C-alpha cells in the first residue's frame, strides 16, 4: 500500500495527514521532529495517554483546552492538584472527562517530580531510549518496538500509569525519537536533518 499522498503544494506526505484538515500542519511542523523540552515531552505523554481508545483528531482539537485545564502541563503544578481540581476537570467539557485518565495525569506529574529530581530532566531520561537507526523496521509498519516496550516498562516500574508500549511508541514517533515519516514523504528528510542538528539533553 502506498503510504504517501500528494499534498496541496504538490509534494508527497504521509497518507495519514490527509485524514483531517488539521493534521497537515501538525504533520509538517511537529510530528517526528526531536524535542528536548520537558514541558512539551510531558504534555505529549499526557495527551497520548488521553488518546488511548480515541482518535488523535479528538485530542488535537481539544489540545488548547487541555493546556488550559492542566496548567500548561507544568508538572509541578499538576502534582499539587487537589480534590477541587479533580472535580473541576471532571466537569470540563472541553477535555476528555475520563476519571482514570485524569487521575493518571496527576499521578504521572507526581512521578515526574521524582524522576526529574533523580535524573535531572525528563528529556535526559527519555532520550536514553532512542533506538539506533539500524534496529528500526520500515516506517509505519509496526505499532510497538523494543524501545517503546523498554521505556513503557521503565515508566511503569517508576509508578507511571496509562502508558503502555503502543502509547509510548506513538509518543516516540511524535517527539522524534523515531523518524517514522513514510519513505517519499517530503518531511522525512527534514525530520532526519533536524535530528542531526539536535543534541539530546544529558544529565
């Protein structure tokens, strides 16, 4: 199956970005580019967790609402959320009102506080799990990997929840730990070059 589609500028892109109008900009400007900022990484872990069982379009369309509801994904602020915050979130129609996922986000913020204290930053911890290029399968052919299983397992060991291997693999695709743009997609080379120029954080 052809994994690309011709975009509005006449250049090939990953076929999935043609599924909804809002996907094109997300695909071109965010997906697959390396990220070293803790807040963005934590936000994406949370949003991927909320996406579980839903479509990414639903989450993407609510992203600004999520940011407002969860204090801009400042993990230390979320870690201090109390019963009133939980009630507020469960009443917020602008986000996904799933009690388990809300509780997981608060729990994971608390676990991130611990992780940052131990590891220096979430980014330094996450980028240790970047797989080598030669171990990666053909783009867009799998939904988990050895690396995503390992990262999911380590997060679970540290008390994080709602982050299974498939969710973590989607996170790794989006945050540039894996360049999963399809062969022939105009953004694949741009993402590759961005990774060449990116210096992974170290603690």
